[in-house]
């Protein structure tokens, strides 16, 4: 067996030259794994708060965040495809030891905050469905998530997540045809920035709920696990093109679902002067299409979102933990498994201390926004370096766009904290 055959047997053959629709569809998956990370319970809470308090006014945050997300996620995947290292491994390898460890520690803390939102959201769903106390539900969801992670298989997890995203998305998107939406106003709000009085905290929360630091680490890990860099430069270049399509397609789905949540909250609550302060109330957004069953269907979708996104948060925690030791994610390795376990245990225990569950979800997303600039500028440092990326280092235009993204995120954070 020659070297190429050995690589194909180990990592899977990459065929170049085929550009048909089926060939493109063959590469869709990693992006959808990331998409569920920002269609999670914390995101639901942020979107419902945005729509119920400010109507269509904050739809522009969803658009801007999604554009940033596409740029950042593709860039994160870029490092995995071109170097064979995920973002966590590259941070450990190419930055001073103390600096890399500090950066990864903040990313890990943000991932714990993410996992808290996912577990808490699942627990709220169990309370809606079965009347279970949130604390009991948190323990059940945390345990179930660890069990799902222990059955490590990217392909299997991708199938779960695609199914979950489809169920959640269809429930919200289908209802847009049944509610009275002021589409001209919504269209204007998608592209017109505005900061209504008292909105800075929600802007920060929506931003953190869409552009999530742990997803940047996760995307680079999932994509690098195939080791395209060992299959030749032609394969790397073609995979980068396919990955861009995967990211655009997947993040586009996320944009549509998040926008639908904000719009439904605006039409259902804002127009009637009702401010959503718990997810059980938010179930009313599905009443026009589901009638009396709205609360049950909403709770089931919320439970699916909590479980699936807690899996991605756990994977990201394991990725970051393994990266601290210069290793790839492997649930059977002690560094990866310890990272997963610690994240889920701390997140689950933190859920037991949360008094206001809705505010806990919203604030957890705001915490992600605070950490985000650290991850963005670390990523820029790595992907712009020819020492790290070789011929695949960022172009000047890409660097300029990434820096602008980092500056905007930092500016929003500063404005929110000062305000």
C-alpha cells in the first residue's frame, strides 16, 4: 500500500475535480454541527427578549452577527484544513506557553457558560413537559449529554444534530406564513443598525448567542480530524472551497431560524406590550400554528435544542482541554474526557444555583460576548502567520475583515459595559 492509499484508508479519500450538486452536498455536515451551537436555549432566550422588548429593532444584530460568524467560522476551519491542527492545538503550539494557556482557560470558561445555558434550557423543557424541578432536570440533562458524548462518533452526532436543527427550524419557519409580519419593516431592520434605549445588554447577549467562542474551536477540530493537509495542496484548496459552501449554507439556516424567533416574538408579544421573561411564556409564539399543543411542541423542541447543543459544548470543552496538552480531541483520552466531564459537571452544578432561569440564560450569552474578542484576535494572529499557515495564510483583505470584526465586537462589549 502506497502513502496515498494509506492516507485514504485512514482519513477517507478526497476526490478533486467533481463540482456537481451531489459532490457539494457530500461535504455538508461540520457546519451544521456548529449551527446547532447557536440555536440553543440561551439563544432562544436572547431572541425572545430582543423581539418582545424591541420588536423588529434588533434584527440587524442577527444579520451582523451571522456575517461575522461566517467569516470567523470559515477562518477557523481554514486553520484545521491547512495545518491539521485545531485552533486549540495551534494556540498551544505557536504562542508562548503562558499566553496560550491563559487564552485557552478563558475559552474553556466561556464553554462552561455555554454548557450551563444548554443544560438549563433542557431542564426548563423537562419542567414544562413533566413538571420536574429545574434542579432535577439539570441533573438528567447533564447526565444524558455525557452519555451521548461517550458514544463518540462525528458522523453519528452530525446526524442527530441535523435532525434536531430540522425539527426546531421547521417549527419556527413554518409559522412565519401564519402570523401578521410587517415585512417591509423587518427587511429594513435587518440592515439598519439601531440602539433603542435599554437595548445594549440584549445586543450583547444576541451577539454572544450567535458568535460563540466555543464553536470556533469546535469547527476547527471537526474539520481537522480528517487531516486534509496530508493529502496534498490540491485537496486542501478544494476542501477550502467546499467548506465555504458548507459554512454559508449552515450559517444561512441559522440566520433564518434566529430571525424567525425574533420576528415571532415581535409579532406575538411586542405588538401586545408583553415582555417575555421566561421560556414557558415564549411557547405562545407557536400557538398560531399548533394551537393548544404549542406548549408541548415548544418544550420538545427546546429539549432537543438543549441536548444537542450540550453535546457540541461538551465536545468543544474536550477539544480545548486536549489542545492545552497539544493533543487532538479523543473522548477515550484522559485529557479530552476530563475536559468534557469537568465542563458538564461544573455547568450542571451551576444550574442548581440559578434562581432566575431566563435571566441566567440571557446573561450566559453576554459572558460569551466578553470572551469573544480574545478568541478572535488569537485566531487572527495564527491564521495570518505564514509560519503557521504557510501558503494558506490570510490575504490582506481577509485580515482586514477579521480585524474589523474584532474591533466591532470589542466596541459593542465596551458600549454595553459602559452603558
